[in-house]
C-alpha cells in the first residue's frame, strides 16, 4: 500500500541531523517509520503536501515550528512507580542516609531529568513525602525537552487508566477526582514539592545545584557514546559529594566512566 507522503533518504537524513544537533538524540534507520508517522501529522496539520515542503517550512519558521518538530519526535512513555526497585532504594536506603547527612542544613534537592508527563517526579514525591520531618526543605526539579508533556505534568491530571495499579491508599492520600469523576488530580501539597521547567540537557543548565540525587531514566538510550559521557560528567559536576544517579533499565555507563561506581539495578554512586 502506497504511503500518503514520500520520505526520501536525503530528507530522512536531514531530519536525523537536525534532531541530533538540537538534542543529541540518535535516530537510526529502524526509527524511520516512527519519524514518518509523527511528522506526517505535522504535514497534515499545516496543510502541506510532502516532507520537502515541511523541511522548507521548518527552516523558514524555526522560532514557531521547531518546538513542534522536537515534540513530535521525542518519545514519552512512562508510568507511576516504573522500575519499583528504584523507589524501594529511595525509601529504604537513600532517604535514611540523607536524614543523617543533611540534618544540619535540612535541605534536599532532587532532579527528575526527562520527566515526561510527570509520573516519575510525582512518584519520587510520593515516596519521600512524610519521610522528612516538618521544617525540612525538600524540592524536586522536573525537566523535559517536550513542552507538551511538561504542560500535562504541570497540570497533575491523569486518567483512570494512568493510575491503574496504584494502591488504594496512595490514591486516597495523594489524589482527588475531578468534578466529572473521570480523572484523578494530584493534591496541591504534593504538587508544591515540584517545579516543572523546559530544559535541553545538551545546552547550558541555568540551575547550579547541587543535587542530592538525579533520576535520568530512559533518556540516554537515545544518545551516542560521546554525548552520554559528556552528560554523565555534567551530572557528576552538579551532584553533591557521593550523590546518586538513577538510569533506566536498559541503560548503563561505559567502563571508561570514572566519576561513578555501580550499585546494581542501574543505580550509580558518585565516587567523590
């Protein structure tokens, strides 16, 4: 069956280069169908005729279109308490450690890098909320490249399907139903722990840190080795001494990485 639009090799290569230069994501030939289907929606939306016209439009209207282009390409798949062992480590090991080490400052800073639609930072917040005594200053920075998913994350509103699997006690403690009774909304006391911000991980970071721990899960899987190493070094620089970094289940660090040591289950510990 013939496709609606033709995507030539040169057009695909041009798109791949634009994405890599903008955010370091490597799109191989196996991602061609994904690129086609997602950008075909933009072509229809803009009432254009083909990929050539879309590329011309993108080049001529970068300020207006480029964020839509990146939003279309980036993948956002997440769920509450995904990779549960990370949250168990937080509850059983890391938070007790921070309660001892940070007792003089009573300050904890957390970063969810690549937060997607917000399930990850809210899961972190639900895990640590109540574990720190009153008077402690605990804040979570949640960033993503995609402005669309950030808007959803900031709203804190999720369908019943999205909350399937959450224990009834968690739903009762941290969510309330909207007026229609169809969706769940995160309670304000949980939302106030989190600051959502658009950020390109490969450009300058406005925040100075330091962070006690960072979640960067299912993000570096799209990067090449050079970009990964640069990002890991930057994370090391912005983490506290002996801070922790959490990666996704299919991600790992190379043996050449000297700033971190592995603790197992894609949890890494800053060496110094």
